[in-house]
């Protein structure tokens, strides 16, 4: 969930991949007494010990056993004994396991004599360079057009004064490098075989600059209420994680998994309650649900501010400010507080897009600063803006009733992680969708088809990003999907095909909560009998209502589907009701026309988000 951007200075920064034989200084041999079985059992039962061993309900989170001293997991008790034996054999061995040592000191007083900072030079350099006087949870919103960041990104930020007294901020993240544009291959590796993971500590500012200005993602900072001992444990466990080389799995060991482990240091007993398939938002929701968040700060991207504020100041005024920025002549304008914020965001966006020169950017910045000084006592009110943690859960299972082709069916649909176009997307810029492993089928309810099962969909990956065009931002909307789908043929039959589609288009927000769009989709489909390529122009609109619901209309015409001589026209109308915790209500009507024949379907689905 972290894209491969960290080149140059960031990649040259501090990697936590140090071999144990390079981290120790003088090694001492000491005689230790044997730890009694009762103490060993206490250690083995400690929830924090289970967390350090990456165990849930007593079992490893992944099949990667490299983190265990015996290289194969036996039990928490056996790992406790192996760790104690390792430390007793050679003091140098503590250098890779300072968090384990810190926990063992609670039970074994003799280990109090061992201080990692004295024996391990590289560890000492780390704790001096990466202080943890305060810890922040960082959430960067979704970028669904990127396979590695389509669920957002989560990481920690450690702040404090280093050993030289200089205030520093470091980001702690786990990610994988994506070296291919082959989405199916990426999905196979990250779901089945695992990709090489990278655990990294680096100066935080470059992470934020990338998310805010290059990827134009909103950022939320959550200051965590950790005490001193918990912060020390976080520091030590970060070091331990840096000694490992875990594989990256999209669903069971990703940036959310690693960050969740670090956050759970303050609530280790709750790790068993955490879902196996974690997303970045799950970590945020966990921290808030367990009273770990002391304060929250929202840092909007330029695109979000431009799109949002343009609605407030009006298109005519926005055009005036834009033209003055382009000529670096803001001194001839008088700006309100909201207009000042708009000008600031637009000036930064113009510079990052290289629309204006550095000289014009600096001149604009100086003029904006004079306006900003007049409004220093004011701030933008974003209290009505939906925050990420208020969204429904991302897993989905639904059942309902469908009437199709004059027959009645019970419909069932499920996917483990997703955001749907049908969901409340008001906290996003535009309408977005990401669905993985989407399965939908029908069961016959009438005497003629009672109990018959019809698979309608088994899609591996579906993505839609409809980002609105503004006066100053020319966003392209895009879509992509791959999987198995049941479609209508020119002979008015419904058949399963393996399909892949790519779409490109434009979206425009007519007013807040009302948008229109048009797309051109090209696709390829095949079954065991034939293969074909097709084209599908699409137009539609969406409108959020005062009843906390969304209406959507979609019209399309498909050419050459199944090699049909006649185009297939489709009109769909849907209503999605919000306001129920973890409940989704969807109503949809579809009408399809081939030649002079019509086919229709209507459905009601009651979904549960988990």
C-alpha cells in the first residue's frame, strides 16, 4: 500500500537492515540461574509476548517463521525458553531483540544488568537518532488508480529531539516495490506467493510531500496517547522488525498489519480481536475505539482544497484568481479568507504541475502571505466533512431478491475488501470504487428453477476513479476490471465470459453532491467457443439527497458484444440508502434492449459490512 516512489534521498536514508554481527561491541559471558517453569509460563501467557512473536490466538499471523529463534514456531513457551537460552549464551544476541529483552526484564531480574545501548552500537545509534517523545498514526487516503495504494496507506511517525538536541520526525513504514504494470501478476504475487517486503525508517517530511503534492492524497495525523514505557517498546519493536525480512501479502501482512502490531503495544490483549484481513482504516478505527487517539489533524491535498473551495467562491471568482496567479499579479486583488486559502492551494498546485515558474510562484506566495497574516485568527471549518473512521467497514456480504427475465431469484454477493460506487463517497474527491474477489450468484425460487444456482460474477479486480474536472484541474476518470462476468448476447441470452475492460472519461460536479460523467470503455471477452473485443460509451449521473441517500443513473451502448450485429443498450437506475451502521441498502433496476426486444431486472439487496 506504499508506492515505489522512495528514490534518491529517501532510498539513501536509514534502512533498518543490520546484521547482528555488526551491531555489537564488547561481548560478555555471564552465569545465569535457570528460569523456573512458573516464570516461563507467565512469560508465555503475556499478551505482549504473543504480540512480539506476531501471534493471534496462539498462532503465527503468516507462514513466515524466520522471526523465530528456532526458525520454526513450536509454542510461545518454547520460544520464550529459546530466547532466554540465546541471551544467556551470548550477550551479543540481544542486539536483534531489544523488545523481547525489555519484556523479559519484567520477569527475570538478572536481565536488568544487560543494556542493549551499551552492547549494540547500531541499536544505540538508532535510538539516539530516532527518538520517540511522541508518536503519531498517519493515514494517507486512497489512490485507487495505483494497485499498491488503492486502500490508502498507514504508517507511524516518531517525533522528538535526537542526541544532538535537534528536533526530528521519522516515518516508519512497510511496503513492497511494484516493478510491473501487470495487475493480474501483481495480485497473484501479493495474494498467493508474497512479494519481497521492505520495512523502513526515514525522515518523515519526504513521505508527506509525496502523498500531498505528487499523489494529491489527503492526510490525517492521529496523535497517540502512549506512555513512556509504551513508546520505548515501540522503539525497540521497530528495531526488531527491521532485522526481519517478511514477505508482503496484500491481505495478511501489509502496511496495516505492521502498523497494527506497533499500535497494539499499548493494547496487546486486544490483538486476538483484530481481523486477519486488515486495511489502513481498520488501524485508525482500532486506535479510536480503544481510546488511543489524543488529538487529530487533517491536512488536505491541493486538489481537495481547490475542488472544495471552488464550490464556495464560485466559478467566476475562481477564474479571476487563477488568471492573476498565472500572471503573478495578486497584488491587484483583495482576497477574503476562503479566497486566500484557495489561492494558496492553487499556487502550490500550479507550481507542482509546472504551470508557473518558480519566480512567479515565489511572488504569488509573498502576496498570499500578506493576506494570510490578516486572517491568522481564522481557520477552515471541516467539521461537516466525513472523516475516514466514520466510513462503514470494508468487507461486504449481502442477500436479497432479484426478478430477472420474468423469473424470481434469491441473490447473494460477497467480497472481503472494497469500496463501492454505491457507497457514500462524500469524503472522497469524486466517486471511487475498488472491489477485490467479488462473487455474486443467484438461486432459483420458482418451481421451474427451484434450487438452481447461476453464477453472475467472479471478478478478481474492479476499479473506478471518477475525479471531477475543475476550471484548473483536468482530471481523467478511469476504470479497469478483470474476471468472470455474465453478460447479455445479441441472441438475448445471458452467458459467462472472461473479460477485461479499461475505460477513460471525464466527470464534472454540477454542484455539491451532483455530478455527471461520460466514459469510453473498451474490453475483450472470451469463453470456450469464441473471443471478441467490444466498445461501450457510457454516460451517467449521481446525486446525493437530503434523505442521506444517493441516486444514480447509468446509460450505455455496447458494440460487438459476442460479435452481435445489434448494439446492446442498457439503462440502470439505483438508490442507495445510508445512515445505518454497517448496513447497506441497495435498490436497482436494469433495462436492456437488443434490436426491438427488451430485457429487465429489478433487485433489492440488504448488505452487512464487516
